[in-house]
C-alpha cells in the first residue's frame, strides 16, 4: 500500500453559484490562469478567475461535455455529436466539428473526456436517456485518427491517467464501478475492476489523479468526494454542500468541484441551495500534477 501523507483541507465553499443543470468538465488553463467548466444540458461554458472569484458564462451549442487544452490554441472538446475544436473569437466561443465516430447512433452523446499523457484526447459516449448499455471510449489521436478504446458502458466518466504507473482509470457510473487498465495513452490493456461501490455509497463520477498517484472521485447522490490510494484504499472523504458533485480539477493546493442541479426536488434544492455551483477546497499541501497535458494535433491538420 502507498502511504498517504497527512493532509488537511478546508470545508468546501461555493465560489461560483451558477445553478448549472449538469455542471461538468473542469479544466485549468495555465495560459490565462482560469478554470473552465461546462453545463452540458444548459449548453453553457463558464470561465472562473480564482483570484477575483469572478465567473463569466458563454452560451455554447451542441452539448459540449468535456474540454482539453489544445497545443495549437483553444480547446479540443467532446460534444453531443463527436469531437470538435473550440476557440474564442473576441468574447464568443466558436465550435468547429471534426469527427463523429458514432454518427450511426443518434441516441448516443459524448460525455466525459480528458487529454492523455501521449497528447491524444479520450472521450466516452453514452445513451442520452441512460436506458441502454451503448457507450464506448474513443481516442482522438494527434494525427486525426479516431480509435475505439473500449465498449459496453452505460454512463462513461473519467478518464483519469496515472503516468507513473502507466494506468488509466475509467468509470461506468451506472454500474457504480471504476476500472483500471494499463495505458500510456495510445494503448489499453488488461482492464479490471479497481473499485466497486454499493448503492448507499453514491455513484462514482468524474475523477482525477493527484501528484502522489492517489485517485480522487466525485460521488453523485452522495455529496462527497473521496481519495483512494493506488491500491484502492479510501484515505479521505470530503463533504460537498451539493448532493450531486460531478467532477473535479486539482490546481496546486486547490480542488475545484463541479455539481449538478438536474433531477433534484424542491426539498433537495432547499437543503442544497448551491447545487449546480462550483466549489473550492484548499489543501494543506500542493496536490496538483506539475505537468500540463495538451492535445498535440494541429488546428488545421489533425482535426479534420
């Protein structure tokens, strides 16, 4: 077992009460020192300044669900209809569609995604009604090819990469299961169950690996985020004042957590009035990984 150093954190505080329907996909951009995150169902992009605590919002069409930094500028992203490029023209985000590997599956949409250590972009698909098991994981390669990584998921979330251990973690939230496989980005081998949860524990959602190789997971319907060792031991749990935390981003000694308000009744919204907001936790030591991962495809070449 990998030992966890003693870590203390502040209580989670809502720093951007945006009332997102389905907040997701937080990504830190060191180029402008802003945190970007999304409202998938509300078709909105948010940009948060941790220094001023100001949060801007921009309408984006097409149910953008995941962002990754693009080395050529702007972002690579996943949308309802496949992979795309997103960049700003003035204050307006502009989306250019690039590839839809599931054009023959109109009931599916893309969900969570992330840039891998080799400069590709992984994104998972799911049935938008969450009724059938039709989801897959796809990789947009730096050369523009799209490769199917894995299949038979109901609600895809993650991925989270641990380059030191050559690992990738993938979640099927509906099955309350987190898988682990060997992967440096372009490869995928030996998928097995890493963590299996029961109904009372909530549903594992978005994830991130910290600089010590520990896995942080947001738990939908449990109002917590939890930290697990590389061996699968739970070492920390932090309450979030939202029933449905969805994902997180670790930036130096800060943990930013997105959340959702979708499906909550009046009683739940009274109990968790900041549902759909962005929350901040301050840790006693830096946790964020030191490297920044960029999608390595060029805007004019690899994305086509």
